[in-house]
C-alpha cells in the first residue's frame, strides 16, 4: 500500500486540480443561480472539497484502521479485567 514519491506527488497535483475545478464551478454557480438551489449546490461542492482535503492532505484514510482498533478496544470488554 506504500506509494512511491512520484505516485504521491501525482495524486497531490490531481487533487489540487480537482479543488481548483470545483472552485471554478462554485463561482459559476454562485454567479448564475439566484434561487434556493444555489445553497444546495454550493453545499455539495463544499462537502466534496472538504472530503478531498481530509482524505488526501490530512491523511485521514491512513488513520482510519488505527481509530477503528481503538474504538473496538473501548467498546468490547474482554471480561478479564475487573
């Protein structure tokens, strides 16, 4: 699962490009839409951008297996310790 530096840099640039495209789309929607649909479209775009940032720049995907292990340890009582 370890990526090479070249693969990681490529992924980073692709994500930066996607964030830029989404920003342009957000701007176009904000300038052209004047009804309640505007809020919904901008909210969806913001959520997609937030997910991209969390997943690829904050590396949350790498932390998830460890977080899951901690919660299993907290929630499941082994019965040995009293």
